[in-house]
DNA sequence: ATGTCTTTGTGAACGCGTGCACAAAGATGG
DNA sequence: CCATCTTTGTGCACGCGTTCACAAAGACAT
């Protein structure tokens, strides 16, 4: 998962577990594909396979929504698409603003993924005067000075931050003050927000680092606990006594830079 | 979190819980910032605040790595940076390939986030002949026909997929066959891979849908279980019998489009 | 040395999420 | 109408992750 939650910790939202909510979009995508192929019904087994999850988990997830589905038959595809869409709030459309139209922001704006289902880009916003007015994804970039007005006039409650890390918290504060209560953050920073505001983050480098960890582990166990791979730079400071009890071997007491 | 894991389920990797691994990059980032400000030591309380987590959790996370830290004082910033880097495998550098240099792929390639810490973009690859040879992020795009050769010659074990959904599984298969064992997937599809291959996914629209869910819930509870907010389209279809027991109200039986 | 004060490291309890396994429900055929 | 077969919905148990709360460890002053 390339995402991290920053949320009020234990709030089981109206009986639907957070883990289930996170999977609903997955089911919805699989169901939409089936719907386009005019498949009328689908079993939990088939749908689970398409969504890449366990069928028992899928059935339990659906049980939180209600008792849709017919024993001996399966689930009605169209009906389920609607139920999940409604549960996720996709039957209304959500105007969003995107702040920070650099490389990433522009790419996101051009990405069709939003508009398709329930989301509408109300405005693209940047702080650079040179960007203002330039069309991106068929829409002129607006200046951040107008942020509050734009949010207010369009009734925006969801904001996407794609600014550099340094500007993110400041932008976040302005969004929240202007009334935004959900934020998707692409900047590599921890945002702090008041209670009642949801933040989800997408962090490329974190994802890669997690992969690197597993990659290293795979390489390591295949080669036994091989020789010392990296003691390049020497550490001048006080040797950290002897008390270290790191799990693997013992620490090299050095920093590679 | 804008990420979802697709992983062998219960493999506690060498004693370090998966949840902890996912937080290490966060700690590392906070520590690096402290290091740049030449802060020598930091307490679990301070660091936890900077990383946006609970201090007890942070201490427990670090306890899996070993007993770094001095009671009454805190943690040595430089030392901890090194230990975490080593644990994550960032003391070596990882060549990666990125497949699919469209809007998103190009933006990712330009994003400095990789190179900075342990990752090196070995090649940008696309299937479109018109793209081949064009420089993106100071590097010529190569054709996908050379995928296997590139992976082999550079010893690549991590791949990033930024292709359209339709091409993703196919690209994934080729990557895996060529020897890649970790994949970061930006395409909105579920990838299936053999055991031993790690996949992490970053999915924009899923993140937005999760936000929409919470947004809807907030709006709903603030207005009591108010009047029907959105019955714009009329549903003509067959009322689905009576047996439905959805939690809220009762089902509308149809899809708004 | 001894005492005080700070902060770590962790035992223990709790809650959430997952998966098994099965009873109940309904379809289908005779 | 009954038997059989399929598939849902869920009770239950288990394991992971989080959090509390505190003892132990060390720094620091006297």
C-alpha cells in the first residue's frame, strides 16, 4: 500500500471497519469491469479472485453493508455496484481543488482517474505567478491568493496537495481554515491538522524504501547471513560503549555519510 | 495511507513487524531533518511528534531494531539514522526501472525523491516508439523490447509500473520473468505475481474514494440523519423484492448512472 | 557515593482484522 | 413437495498491532 492513514485512531465509522472501507473501492472497480461486460451476477469466490482478496474476507466485508446477495447464486453485479457507490458517497460528485501544479500536480490533473467516478476538479492552484493562467488539463491554473474564494464558491471539501514539502503545511492550514476537511497529501511531510480533518498521504519514496527492506531481506536469507557488506566510513565519535544488542550480528558503529 | 499491500500474508520478516517497517522511513525522514540541523540527540517524545506518531509506539518500533538510545537522554541522531538506513537496506543503492513514461511516469522520473536516498533510476522504458530516445529527466527513454537486457545488465530487482491499466499485468509478468522481485504499481489494477515477489500499489482514485466515504459520513452525522440529500435521478427498475436489510434506511434498488 | 530526575525498554491487556468452518438459505431438478 | 447442491452470512478463535503504565537504567547534581 502506498498510503498511510492519519486519522482519529479508533473511530469505527458507523459500524464499517476502516479496513473494509479501504477495500470497497477495489471491489467497486472489479464490479464495474464485470458490469461493462454485462455479467449479471458474480459469486464471492469469483469477485474475490478479481479483487485479489480472500473470499471469506469479501463476504464479511459485504456483510457490513447489509445482506445483499443470494445464497446459491451470488451477488447481482449492478445492484452491488450501486450499493457500494452509495456507501462510498460516489453517487454525489465531489468538487476538489489541487494545489501545486508542478510535474506531479500536472500529471495528476491530466490523470483521468478522478473525474471518472464522482470527482470533479474544481480548480488547479499554484503559487507561481508564471503558472497562473496557463492551461493544464484543459483548465487555467489559478493563483493561490484566490484559494479561499475558490473553495467557498465551489463548496470544496476535499483538497489535494502536490506542492514541495516546504509549502505543504502552510497550504494545508489554509485549506483547513477555508473549510476543507479531507486532504490527500503527495508532499513528503507529516501534516498536522485539527480533529475532524482526514489526511491520507501518498509517498513514493516511502513505498520504495519498504520494498528495499523486503528486497534486502530476500537477498540476505538466500545468501545465509553473509559477510559484512558495508563498513566504508569510520566514525570518529565516542564508541557507543558496549551495551548494544542489535538483533543481527553486532553494530558496525559507523555511518556511511 | 495511499497504499495497499499485496504480500505474503503473515510473514513477520525477521522479527520486525510489517507495521514497524512501514514507519521506519517516516522516522528516517524526521531524523534526517534533525541531522541537517545538527541536533545531536532526540527523545522519543520529540521524534514521535515530528513523525506524527505515538511515542510509545516509536519506542516499541525501535526496540525491534535493538537497544539504541540512552535512558535519561534519548537517541543519538546520527547513529539512529545509520541504523535505520541499514535496516531498510539504504546503505546500498538500488537500481530501478520505470516502465510507462506517460504523464505520471515522466513526473515520477523528474521527482527527486528517489535518487536522494539509495535509489537510482537505471532506465526509463516505454512501449511507444515515438517516445523512445526522447530525453526525460535527463535520460533517454528506451524501448520495452530491451526490457530484459536492461534488467539483466543493471542487476535491477525493483520495478515501477506507470503504464495504463491494460498493459500493467503484461509488463509485470515480463519484469518478474526478467528477475524483478519487487514492484511498485501505479496502474489501477490488481497485479498477480508468484510467491516471493512483493507488490505495493499506489492508487489515486482509491485514496479519493476513501476520503469521500469519510467526508460523506461527516456531512451525514452533522446534519443528523437529515432529509434525503441526493435523489436526483429516478429509478424505474424492478424493486428488488423485500428481503433487503441494509443498515441505513432501505435500498433504492437502482443505479443513478 | 547517594539521591533525584529523566527517559528508555517492555510486560501485559485490549481491540481490530483475518480466516476457518459450518449452519442456514435459497436455487434447481425430479 | 422433497432432495440435493450451491453459495451466502457469520460465530469463533487466533494473531498482529497499539497503548498503557511502570520498572530499570543511566545522567547529573550535591
